[in-house]
């Protein structure tokens, strides 16, 4: 099994709902869709990576739109600072 490649970008202005540490948007490319993860970015990564949604490839026209929707999903699961 190859390692899971999840591309993570920090979500500024939001905090992990579990530990109130930094949180990031994680996106993993899969055939036909992207899986979206809320990724705890606190120093010890105590809360790990939580899958919060899937975006089908046919529902977005380009990558920017996918990234925006992924961020919205993570924002909904995070705490606004
Ligand atoms: Zn956390």
C-alpha cells in the first residue's frame, strides 16, 4: 500500500474544535473525487486527521472551486477564532 498523500493547507482564522490548536484543510485525490479532511495542526497533532466530506469531480469545474468547497467544509467543522 502506498502512503496516503494528503495535501494540507493551514486554515487561517480557524481553530481545531477539539484542542483549539491550528487546523488545516486536507485534500486527497481519488479517482472521480476528492476526500476532504480536517487536519489538526497543533504541535503534537493530538486530534489527528478527520474525514469530513467528499467532493465529486463532476460537481466542480476547476481545482480552485474544489479548494474553496473543501475549505468551507473544514470551516463548518472548526471554531472561528
Ligand atoms: Zn486538535
